[in-house]
């Protein structure tokens, strides 16, 4: 019969043999798994490639990664191209690989020209990828949400706003009041007008540093203007006529006469020795004495300073500056105010 010590040593020897058997079995299983996985990984797989710039093609490949499969099939991937699944993704049987071809886009911003490659995103996304930030009021050409699908140039317009306050005058108004104690045509300034002042606010718009807009956004009166007060005579004066210029002329007699027109001849000296010009009329001295001042509506003030062979009786001849004006005037009835001395 063995001792307790011999029994313990025997048990340890038997357990060690069992552990070695288990370890060998695990190693064999791991080796088989690795072989199976490797066989599967290197198995021939069929995938279909859809390049954006060509016809779809189906290939058989033992490549492990999408990038390797494309390289083995002779398809070049250029900068900016987007491949789905990604180039690093594993290749599986039946995969569909799509290729979106990148095209060049030129960005003009902040005095710089940036060349980027894109597969066709919005202007805003392209700018973000290129590291060009847009501020609140900036705009782009094409617009920021436009989708780019071909080579194009993008311009970034930097827009800034600033305020401008300007002090400007406020023109006074003139109040006209009738004064029955003054004759028509007379005026009296009772209160002199004084301009006020106001602050006008503008919103200035700058695009790429250049002023492109100026918009008024508000006004504030700082000093109120003082209106001018003018009294005008309303008392009717007998025997006065209001001229086209607004003045009043006193007359002593009114006549209705037949009028013709003429132009100065050569040397153009009148019967009284003065030169003929607009404002000189020819009269019959027996009807209107030479030297008489008259007013004719539509012609103006005039001086009777000439005579004529055909100017007899109730006829006057008006001197005109040009032949065309004389022809247009023709012959007509006019009212002649004989002015007071």
C-alpha cells in the first residue's frame, strides 16, 4: 500500500497529461479555423464596378480590399474621387462598387485663388471642405445652396455693413398770409425763416471692401426749423394788371388792337433812334404816342418807339427776336394796357 505522498505525486502526473492533451486539441482547432478563414479570404469573389465616367464592369478577384480590387482591374482612382464602399473596406462576393469622379473647382476668396477637387456638392459644402468660412452677410456666385456638377469658378463676395450719421439742414417753410391793409403786389416779411438741423442715419454696404450701397434708415430732428411768415397785400388797387411774373402794373387805359410781328432789319434803327429788339413796338403815333410804355399779355412790357408805313390806326407791330417767332405770332387781336407814368 502506497503512502499519501506517493498518491499525491501520482495525481499531479495524471493531471499534467490531461492538460497537455487539451492544449494539443485547442491548437489543432485554431489551426483548422485559420486555414478555413484564409481559404475563404483568398477565395475568388465576383464584384461589379460602376465608374461614373464609364460602363459598369463585373470582375472576379481574390483581393482582400476594395482598393486592391480596383487596382487589379486597372481602374485608376484619382484625387478627390469617392469610392463606395471605401477603398479600405473588405471585398465580399457580390459587392457593388461605385466610383464618383471628382472634377476641379476654382475658388476666388479674400484675394486668393484656391483649386479643389469635388464630386459635386453644394457651393457651401465645397467652401467648407476648402476651409473658406462664410460670414453672416457674405454671398457667393453661384449661390451658396446651388449644387455644383461640373468644373466651375466660385466667387466669394465678402459683405460688410456699417452705419453713417450725417448732420443735415431742415429747410424752413414759408407761410403766406393775406393782409387786407396792403395793396395787391406788396409783401412784408413778418418773421424771417431759419433752417433747422437733423441727423440722418445711413446703412452702408461694402462688397469686397468697395462701397456698393447706401440706404437711409432713419432721421431725427435735432433743432426744429423756424417758418418764415410773409404777409401779401390783398387790397385791390384800381387799374392794375398782374403780369406773368406775378408783379402788378398800374395802367391808365385798356385797348383791344390788331397786332402783327416783325424782325429787326438792317441797320435796325427805329423811328426814335434806338435799336429794334424784343420789347419795341411800332405804333401809329396818332393812336399811341411814341415813348408810351405798354403791357401786352403774352408779349410783356414794351415801349412804343417805332412807326411803319402800314401801321395805321388801331394796329401795332411787335418786334420779335427771330423770324420763326414772328411767323408763329402771325396776326391776332391783343389787349394793350397803356401804363401809367
